[in-house]
C-alpha cells in the first residue's frame, strides 16, 4: 500500500509541475536554457576571509546548498562519500566519527578527542567517544567545508587531522525569501521516510534588520527487526528542530548576528545488525538509544575598521543525550547486563579575531579562543527484573545494581594567528602559529555499587549489599603545546596554483576513570593504566589547483605524508570490557587526493574524486603491543582507495520546462575495524577484529523544474548493496555491524520564492 501511495505521489507531482509549466509561458527560464559553459568558482572562508578555493593553500572540499540538493545529501554520510580521503564511521543515528587521511586506530575512538573537529558555524560540536554526536539537518546552509590536515592556526579549537564546517545562511536584509522542501521515500516494502523543511526570510527594516527562520521535521521508519524486543522496523528515527537568525546592520561598518537553534534527534533503536541472525536483524534486550537534543545561542559581532575586520563570536550551548545500551555481549548473553547513561553538557565558547583586508602585500589574522565545558553523566548499570527473580537476587531498590554520578570540567584556551607575505603576484609565503592550553578534571559525586556481577556470574543468590560510592576528585589532566603551519604558494599562471605546506596538530591528554583498578572478574587481567599523554602529528603536503578551457575543466590534487607519534589509543580490558586510554609508538600515513570536474558539453557536468592511502604502524615496543593488541606494520582503520563519480545532464523538455538527470557512484574500500590482538594477550587474535566490506553505492535521479518549483524522483543504493560498512571494536555489543540503508526510492519536491 505504501509503495502504491508513493508511486501515486510521484506521478501527481511530476504531472502537476509539467501541466503548470505548459500553462505558463511567461515563467523565467531555468538552468538548461541558460546553461553556462564554465564551472562556477567556489568562494570559501577557510582562511577567515572570502577567497577563491583555487587560491587556498590546503586540501579543501566545499558543498553549496545547491550541490547538496542535487546529490541528495542531507547528512554526514553523503558528505563523507563525496569527500576524498574521508570516512564516516556511523553505526547508527547520532553516532558519528570522521576519519581523515587514515588517522584512526578504530572507528569508535571511545574516551578520545575526535581527530576531526566538527563545527556548526563557530561552535565545535565534536567531543570524545562514548558521547553522541548529533546529525545536523543540512537545509538552508550557506556552505559545508571539509578541510583535510591539521587545522589549528586559524580555528580556535585545534584538530588533529581535519575540520568540517557547517555554515548556516544569514538573513537577507533587502528582500523577502522563502523555500520549502518535502521528501517522501520508501525503503524496502514498508518503511516510509518523510522529511519536511521550510525557510522564511523577511526584512524588518530594509537594509538594516532582517529575520530568517528555518524549521524541519523528519520521520524515517526503520528497516531492521529487533528479534530480542520483537519490534519490526525498530530503528525508526524522529527528528525535529529549527533556528532563527536575526541580522542587524546599524551602519556600513558594523553587523550583529543573533542565532538561536534547537535540534532534537530521537532514534528509537540502534542500526547495528547481527548478520548471523539474517539480513536486517539485530538483537538486544530492549532498544539501544543514542539520542540527543542540541540547543545553541550565538551572538556574532563584526566591525570593519580601516584595513581590518574584527569578529567576536560568543556561543552557549546545551547538549542532553541518552546512551542506553545492552552490554550482555560482554559475557556472551549469560547474564542481564546493561547501561543507561544520561549525559548533560553545557558549553561556553568565545572566539575573537582580527583579520586584515585583502589586497595588500601582507595578509594577517590574529585571534584568541576560550572554551569552558561541563559534562555530567549519570551511569545507571542494570540487570533486569526477570533475571533477578529467576536467580533469586534481592536487595536492589530496582533493576539498577550500580548508580554513579560523575562530571568532567574541561577548558581550552588558545591564541592563534597567520601571516601571509605576497612576494609578488605569483608567489606568496604563509606562516601560522597556535598555542593552546587544555585541562580536564573528573569528579565523582556519589552513588552506590553492589556485588551483582559476582553473584550473577557465579550463580549466587540472596540479598545484595548496597555499598556507597564516595565522592572523589580526579587528577587534573593538563596539556599545553604549540602547533604551527608554514606554506609556500606559486601561481604558475592564471589558471594553475601550486603549494607546499607543513602543519602540526595534537590532542588533549586523557586520564582514565578507572586507573589502577584490577578486574573484579579476573584478577590476573591487566591493571588499567593512568591514561594517555598528548599525541603529535606532522603533515607534509604538496598540492596543485587548476582551471582550464575557460573554466570548463578544474582539478585539485594533493599529496601528503603524515608522521603520527605517541598515538593515543582506546582499548577494552578483556574480562570486563572496562575502557581505557593509553599511548603507543608511531604510525605514518601517505597518499594522494584528487578532485576533477568538467563541462564537456552544454548541459552536461561530470565530476571525479578519490584518494589512495597507505597508513600503518611503524614503531611499537613489546610492552605497547601487549597492552593494546597492536602489531608493527598493522594497517590503520582507513581504506586504501575510495572515490566517487558524478554526472548531471540538463535538457529542455518543453518551452519553459527543463529536466535533469543525475547519477552518482561512490566506492569505499575495505579496512580493519581495529588492531588485531587482544589487549593483555598479544599473541591472541581479538574476537572483535574484522574488516569492513569493500562496497559501492549508486544513486540516481530524474527531475523537472518550472519557475520556482522542482520535483525529483530518486533512488538511493540502486543495487541494494548490503555490505558491512562498520564493525564495532568492543565485545559488549551483541549486534556490532553497520550496513548500508537498503534501496530507497522516493520523490523530493522543492519550492523557492
């Protein structure tokens, strides 16, 4: 029935627009009738000033809202598959971890700062593993920029191997504007996907004050059956939210931008599967929940001095999240064992920078950054009422055998700047420096514990004693280091620019919450180490950017060599799956990245991008191999090859009615889920070790445009590829495999006023 309804909706939409088009000959001509032969030049702000992407001396991929709409990209997955050298480890909604240029030891990174920083405007939303990272709705964005390599000298929050920036659109002070989009898709035979987006822009005082409001709602029925809970299509996602931006320009020199946004994302179960149970099956005692609510407030003030622009950005955000998961896989489902963790995060960010106006011999930027974050987590470890009754275990106030209340307070303070000297029109030099100080300290507020695990694993029954958990203050982890960047750029001629650069990055140190504790399950298992000190990364890069044939052909090429030393890694003790962080020797990553686009004929645009990467461990002591399970020469968690091919063709269907068709092939090679051996037992292969599948994803669409209306029929995952794209490295999950969403067909209708 749902398939028939969707087919009817597609037919009605396409027919309505076609009829409307034939009836109105005076509507403005669309893109096919005015197709430009040249590719559009992309302006980015990665250097903190508007600049043509071909002149930026770093490897960067940029997407406009039009690019996102054409390719059907609405979230992180599409961005990663379209960005060379980038992999998204996304086992489930709101569970995101980017890898750039092979800098990852597994796809999860629990307890560690993300190697790729994710920003929404000026707010860094990427934190550490074990926390959800919200899937933002990519509608009405100005641009998405993905910068590869360390990005510390122009961004307040440092990053080890890359930064992704989602830049929202500012209000238009001069004209009323509106846009809407609805999207109906069908996954399989009975999973309906609904997406609704709306934007309104209105000047309140012409040329001085304007308001832009965006709202969205998503209801995407799941496609997995949870055989443990008996729920069909269990991984349904419901998400809603919006933002309001007020732009005030009291003078030619001053501008004030106020933003308030909220996004509430609630997947009803995880999307991790158990292939042994059959296709699209998973198992847990109850739904695993990774939900989040992100609320942000930002005030950005720009003031144009003579020769320089001052920017102050102040952000306050809250992020409430659930991390509820069945942990019974730790003991092969022998006992009831789960965690309901509730997190509450408050973040204050202030960044101030002064950037020179372009056009002189010298370009410079100087700034300061401050972050104050409190992250509270309530850890509720549970059994189940049925298990407690069968085993005759009593004494608990409810099903929770341990409750622990903790919080972490962290700070980051940094000064940063870059200076560029234009020796002449063809040659310029850039140097950048950032000095950052970081600290983090954990606090245990209290709670209670019991001997439930001992009783459950040994078959004991009877009452459990509630043992209070005393309040405690953890050791403060501190780190302070400089990071730098130097580059030389040479414009061979007007269409070709080359560059060479060296840049560095590091991550904050980590203190393990259970440092020094033995295992209560196996006293002979390893003792949790103190923690991990900062790691260090140096990136060496050569690049070329060119534009030929009057803009009909563009190419961006980059080659890099990365030294990664004192690597921060995350592991789990075998007997009880307690997580810990430590350091191991060194690795190197080398590779090439390319992006090519061409207009070979009027109306036809084709694109090709890809990367080749070789990343592996190069230095490792016997002690490091034993405690972590790494092996010298082992590959890092990154594919050797990934790439995509895109084609779009515009054509006239009738007077004032244009059509277009697109096709997109994306390929990601296989890569290991983690290092191969068991921590503490270096000669034993870990049961959680594996390699993802090498997979391809094919999307296609056909659409028509008339005036302000566009209707697009599409298919995602055309060949219904069911490859394994993610393997969770920890044993506690019974369902540990991420797969592609099955074939989805649908229609997308958009309107722009």
